[in-house]
């Protein structure tokens, strides 16, 4: 391994990836499945996501772009349910683990305090969250656009900035931003 003083990827040649990096978004965690320590194919799955949109209505809907090959996508579709957690600044390492970018001895659910809950494991110290029910999916580009109905929203205390991802880096969303 060689250590360089510059960024290894200073400019992504794909202009669409560079554009997406400038949009930024709140970092969320989607989880699905009930068994945190179950056998492969039956254990809970999770995925860090930023491509989300909440649509008001009765019921409200959460639209999210997911990797069609991700364990979370399969778990949510097969169970028909998932759980949303909005991450805070303190969850940076957890976000990396569920994005597959950092190790987590014992599995990703050992990286945070999770409790069993309807839809999927609930991150107990999330800034906000909700139970989700799978409604529909469509192929969009290289992703799956999944529509969930939103149930039982939870808004916790807001003691810290939300975690944002913009231009390949985590940022804080301050209250006055």
C-alpha cells in the first residue's frame, strides 16, 4: 500500500456522479427483517441511503432508490416491510458500516443499539424514524425505485445536527441551515 498526499479520486470522470454528489442528502438507515443473528438469507439486513423523498398524503409515502442487488432490498421486498432511521452526526461510523465501507466484527447490527421492532430492527438513538410497508417498485436506471407507505412516525429529541452526505463527505446539517 502506498500513501499519497492527495485525494486518490480528485475528479470523478462521470459528470452525473459529480452532479449527484453536489445534491447531498440526509443520511438514513433502512433495516428489514427480525432476526439480528439469524442464518444467511433469514437475518436482518440494513443499508445506508440518501436518495429518499417523503411525500405527504394519507398515507404518506417514502420513495427511495435502492441497489437491486442489496440484501436490504431483497429482505424488504420478501417481508413487505422495513424501518427508517434518520442518522445524526454521531452515527458516521454506523453509516459507513451499513454502506459496506467499514468493518463491524460480529456483523453490522453490533455497531449500534438496535431493538426488535415491526418492520425491522429499530436504531434506538435515531433522530427520527418510521415503520414502512412495501407498496411498489420499478427499475429506474441502475437502481430500484421503491415506494413504501409510512406508519408510526417517531420524532426524537434533536440534540445534534443531522448527518448529510455531499460530495463524498459527511457534513453536519446545523439547525439554522
